C-alpha cells in the first residue's frame, strides 16, 4: 500500500508539470500570435502612410504643372507668341527724355499702339521700336489723362511689323488668377514677369489726373518697374486684361494696371476724336469712414464716404452738405472711395441721374443728383 501511494504522488507531480508547461506554451503561442498581429498592423499603417505620401506628391506635381502650363500653353510659348506685339516707346520733352512700353492693337482695321498717357505726355519727338529692332517715328492720336491712356500712330511702318493682341474684358478677373506682364523695365526690352491678381477695384492717384483718382484699377503681384509703364498685362490665355501703369515706391510686389474694360470703353473716342469725355462728376471731395472716425464724430456707421467739401455750382451743390456720408449708389453699397470711384466709372456717364443713400445727422435719406462732366485736369 505504501508503494502504491508513492506512485500516485509521482503521477500527480507529472500532471502538474505538464499543466504548467501547457500554460507556458500557450502563453508563448498567444504572445507570438499577438506579436504577429501587431507587426502586420504596423506594416499596414506604413503602407498607408506611403500611399498617402505618394498621393500628396502626385497632387503637388499636378499643381506645379498647372502653374507652369496655362490651359495647355506654357508661359514660354505664350511669350514667344506675344513678344512681337510689345514695343519700346522713346521720346523727348523740353526738359528730358522719356522711355516706356506699349503694344499693338487693331481697332476697326487700323493698327495702333496703346500705352500710358504719362509715357507720351508733353513729348516733342516720339518713336516706336519693334521687337526686331526697327524703329519708326510716331505721333500721339488720342489721350485721356484721367485714365492714363494714350493711343499712338506709326504711319511709316509696314503692315508686317504689326502683330496685334486680343483685348478681353477685365470684369471677369478674380483675385488669385495668374497674370503676366511684358514690357521694357529700365530699357531691358521684352522682359516678362509673372504674378497674380492681388486685388481689383482699386483707385490710385497719379499726377496726370490732378485731384481725381483713376478708378477700378487692377492690383497685381507681377513685378513692375520704371519702363514697364504702358506694357501688357495678360491673363493665362495670353489676352490683354490691362495696361501696367504704376508702382508703389519701396514696395515688394505691389503694382497696378489700368483695366481693359477702360481701354475697350475709350478706344473708339480716343482714335476718332482724340479724347474721352465720359467721366462723370459729383463735384465733391471726401474721405473714407472708419471705426475711429465714427467714434470721433459720433456717426452711427463705420463705412461709407464722408463729404469734406462741395464744389460751388457743381452737380452736388444744394443736394449734399458737408458731413454727409454716402453709403450706397443706386442701391449698391459704398464702403469707401474705391467703391465710389469704381461704381461711377463703370456704371455712369455725365448727365445720368444717380440715387444716393446718405447718412445725414445719423438719419438715412435718399438724394438724387444729375451727374456732370469732369473739368479738364
């Protein structure tokens, strides 16, 4: 009996050892299976990250291609097609020599050169040089100092010299769209720069326009320098949307162009009559409203254009009073002088009746005014 009992105790010990070994083996198997799952999961994550990175790289490459290619035409090809349309304008006044840019346009079968008024202002001699280096005597056909526009004629040049551009309406331009400037900065003939439309509907003051501002101007980041004046501002299709005209001194990438809408509106009158008399006139001066100005004056609005003076016997005399704040024209909101000048330029003519919404003594009233014609600058 004693021997039998020892045998049972040995068997029990063996069973316990087998059980413990099974637990250990099972634990190892479970750890291995879990480790494989984790490894597989990490591998899948790495694969996904690689795929995402590849997609991002593809997208960036696509964006780069769109930047380089404008509707299937590269900027280099666009330049090759248009460089012969750009010209160098040179002249002299009684006191100095002048130099600028211009480009060829065909109006009603007649080839002319378009440029800025300030390029040809007061010139006593004038010449146009084409991209092949051939130069010819030129004469001014028509000018509008208020829009800084001029039309120049080159009578002695053969027809083969003229490579006219296409001008399209600038009203469809949107901020952020790419634009291209071609001109002669510092006399470096046929230079190209690129940028974007950084704003529209600006108004700028230039010496040629006297106390009036040029309205509805395009602001661009395309680098513009002295000598670019009168050159082409092009959209991505190679169509003219403006004439480069001004820069802000000491600025980085801040240039302005007269919109092509103004060119298309005035070109017929400039060629046929030598001038343009379609600029409407309110006969007032003013300043932009702001929060601080409203606080100072107790005004109930922080936007609009506040009347500072009224021209005696002008269109607004007896209609508006100093301190009035214009907040709308024909139900179009007016936030500042940019809005006011652009609306008048784009939507009105002399002798039109215009309905103003005005804040007077903190009360909103309606005033109707018959617009006049701007006096000579």
